[in-house]
């Protein structure tokens, strides 16, 4: 028996003479986590926690002892740590998940190395150069590992690089154009992740990873459209509006297809925020806030009711 869920067992038990002993046996075999699963989870959890605390400790160590350390010691210590962690990943016989966790910590240390180098020699480079270098130098690790947390770090670095570039170099770009760019880039990341998840049998992409990228993309689209509503409508605003309509329609269709309530919740929530901005842009009187409050209550109630109905339909 494969891909059985708790709801399936509940439905079968209600409409059959299945004994309680058989139900308990199946729940233990297919649903409940056994001792081995808990040991694996705790093992990875504590290793992740240890790597995170170690990396944070290294950062605070340099921050606290900055004035007392020689520049060669500063750079040398970080380089030794990066080399050591990389050698552990390459030559040890540890579990693959543990290696990927250590590699994620090494990727953070690469950023620490660039930060220390910039502080020592005061290169005068823009902040986006720092994040761009960090992103480029961990790209190979990201591609080889296929580890979702490391990919998330990479995507965050890409977004940070783009944001700082638009603030420090591309000053003539409008805010709406910038937000459109961020939305398109993250949407492309999401589309690629969903395609790989659908067609690849070797690469496993967790749901939380695609959901995180979707949240980032919808954040930029919502902020961009609100920016266009309260400011002068430019050509880039209508481009963003068109792209958003197409992507939101595709997202709702995908959510219905794969029976995912996540997309059917965040997209209507974004639309509710946009409609509230449209109403607020019409008038700034006291009564308009009362209308917006009623609209939020009623619209969220409708969304939740529809989600509950869909969930019951999918379950049964």
C-alpha cells in the first residue's frame, strides 16, 4: 500500500468493518513516525542547529575581537574554516544530508570572508558587489548539492544583490520597474522549481521551498502594484499589472490542479490588499476606512469558506 494518508484510513474505517487492531497496525506502518524516523529527524535537527550556532559564533567572534586581531589572522582563520568544512564534505563518509548542512555553513562563511576582506582593505566597492561576489562564489556548491536550504540562501542572495544594485547603481530605474524585475526573477525561480519537481525523479524539492519562493514573488508583485496605485501610472505599472494577472491566473489554476490550498490562499490575500489600496486611493475620509474594514472581513470570510469547501471536496 503506497501514498496512503490519514484521511483515507478514516474514510475507509467509517464505511467498512475494519477492525481497530488492523487500523492501528496500518497507522503505525504508514502514518506514525517510528523510532528510526525520529532518530533521523533529531540527528539532522541538532546538526543543523550546531552548524547554525557555530557559524553565528564565528561571526560574533570577529565582531567582538575585531580591533585586537591582525588582518592576516582574520582572513586566515576564515579561510582555514572554509577549507576544513569543504574537506569534510569532499572526503568524509558522513550522510549526504549532513554534508549538505555543513556545506551550507561553509557558504555562509564565504560571505563572512568577503565581509572581512572588505573591512580590512576598504576597497570602496558598492554593497551589491559584496553580495554579488558571495553569490557567484557559492554558485557551484549550490548547483552540485541540490540542497533546498542552500538554494534558498542562494535565491535570497540574488534578490539582495538586485535590490542593492537598483539602489546604488541603477538610480534612474523607477521603483515599479525594479519591483517588476524582482517579481519576474522570483517567478522564474518558482517555475523552474515546479518543473524540476514534476519531471525529475532524482531531485526532490520540498513543498516549503516552492512555497517560500512563491511568497517572495507575491510580496514583490503586491508592493509593486500598490506603488503604482498611489503614484503616477507609468508604462511599467501596466506591464507589471499584466504579468501579475497572467501569473495569478496560472497560480490559481495550478493550485486547483495539484489541490494546494497554499496558492489558493496567498493569491486571493494579495488581491484583497490590492483592492484595499484601490479603495483607499479613491478617498482618505474616515468613512473609507470603515468600508475597507468591512471589505477585509467579508472577503477573507469568503476565501476561508471556499478553502474549507475545497478541502472537504478533495478529502472525500
